[in-house]
C-alpha cells in the first residue's frame, strides 16, 4: 500500500474512532471525554492534519497533503430506553 493511501486510511480510521468515541459518552460533553481528547491530540500533533473547531458542536479535520476536509458533529443524542 503506498504512503498516500496508508495516510488517508489512517486519517479515516482516526476520524471514525473520534466519531464513535463521541457517541459513547452520553451525558457528557464529547469533546472533553479523555478518549476523544486523546484522538484529537493525535490529529493535532500530526503535521499532515489540521483541526479546527467550527463551533461547540462541529469540528473540521483537514488533510494538509491533499487539501481534503471532513466535518464531524460532536452532538450527542441520547437513545430512547
């Protein structure tokens, strides 16, 4: 697998982990949860990625190599019991 595809796959996996991690934290602010914060730090500390908070419910992750962006909602919806 070439480096660009590997980088893109890693980016997508990190983003999915961030998204699913935020869904696990019902009743808390997802952005402050340690699991989500850990994944955010991996993205922040990666020079090929940029993270930008759009507001308190959305973040944008930009791949600095190809310029692609993805936006993620941090809104948590409680499940009906």
